C-alpha cells in the first residue's frame, strides 16, 4: 500500500520558563504512516493492454474475498466483518455473489437488488472495490437470464454510476454452452451497463465454468481468437488448486500474455470448495498471478461447513472476525496471501 504521512501537532507544557535571551524552538515533529485504501490509491480503474490499471495508468493487482451466496450467508457480510476485511486483512476488493437461481435474485428481484446496492455502499465506503457478481451457475446458459440481467444491471449501474469503486461481472460460470452464445450474451449486457456507467470495468464469464474452456475439454484459444469487441473488459477464470494443477497454470499463464484476466473465484481445495487444502499448488497459482499482476477474489467469506469457507462454523454474524482465532486453515492461509506485499 502507498502510505501518506501526517504531522502531529507539538504541545508545549504550560508554565515552562524560557530564558529571555533564548529563542523558542518547536518540539520535534512526529509522523505517523497512514495507509491509503485501495480506492484512494488506484481511483477509477481501467483496462490497459492485458492489465488492470489504476487512474494513473499503472498496472495493479487487487486481492480480496468473494462472499458466498447472499441468499444464504449475508449475515457474514456486516459492518464488523467488513471492517476486519479492510483493516485487519488489508483487502482491496469484495466480490458480492448474487445467485440468480437457487432462491436468489429471481425469488425477490427488488429485495436482492436493494441488498447488493446497500453492500456496494458499505464496501466502497471502506475504500475497497465492490465486484458485483451475477452468479449464474444452473442453468449454465446465461441467455436464460438475459432479461433479468438487463433489469438488474440497469438498476445497479444507474444507482452507482458515479462510484469509481464498482466493477461488474456479467456471468459467473457459464457451462455447457458454446463461447459464441456466451459472447452474444455479453455483447447484449455490456451496452446496458455502459449506458449508465461508461467508465467501469466489466468482467466476462468464459466457457467451462469460467475456466477459459479448460474444464470442458477446450482451451483459451477460442476466447483469445474471438474476443468481445468492447473497451475496458476482462475475462474471468476460476480454479481450485487441488483439482486444477500444472497444466491449467501453464495454459492460464500463456493466456495472460494475450488477454486481460481476472481470477474472480478460486480456492485452495477441490472444485467443490471442499476437501483437503493444497497450499503448495495454491502457492504456485498465486505466484503465477503475481507475476502477471492478475487480480483475484478467493471463495469464500463465510462460515459454511466446507473447507473453502474462511470462518469456522458459527462465527457469523457476531463472532470474532479479526485475527486468526475464528479462521479455518484456508482462512489463515488466504489472509496471509492478501496481507503479503
């Protein structure tokens, strides 16, 4: 983090006698380092070449957490936990995962739109970027939810058009559908966002559960060779280190030389978000992402029973969110990765 300094006022004790022939001198000035928040440091983000860049044009790597589904674990995203994420974890970004199905958005469109809007304000007020995740998973074709997506993104982008801390993810994990169909969906949603918020960064889901096609037997070339014709867009990729290993790392590393990537979801376990942690393979992934300055949000900031949830069960809503006493092993490891320079 870039730090700013401020000068503490020097106080002179009253009644202190000063000789007439001596000139008063000010007490030594003391300085204290004050860390800038991510938004203060980077401002309005944009895409420059294959990188995410700050307002000054320098490549940046954001690191933070993704919530679990807000219909299930919204009690883990409150003032205390967000304070801890910003102050104790030094997180740059929070991904707000709004499931569309599975008792999510379609069950209460107005209520969940208001919830996401409220959380955007809470996250960005703390200086962290808010990544709005339209979490389609089942069905895998994002076009099924096209009209709902247009409504949601119009309302959210209109409400937060002047907020430089908002990023949009238009489709979480498209699956079982061709890139041409996914691309067509993105080409219809991007103008909806741009009409309200022309400067924002938009992240586009990719084939094979946002694996750049790798998890469905394809490879990144289908996206690289047929990119969406739009400015300020990036491509999502997801991985789980215990399942997606050296061959995935090599393919994604090569793709990062060609297109702008953002790891909007990943874990240290298997692709189910559960099982044993593979921290050695996870370190290879984070090293690769650091090398290419690929931003990331880890799955997930909740107290779900699975090993991929950072908090122990029962932590939310009022448990201890700072320090490591409430963290599972994955939580401790991820917190260290976010804190690392």
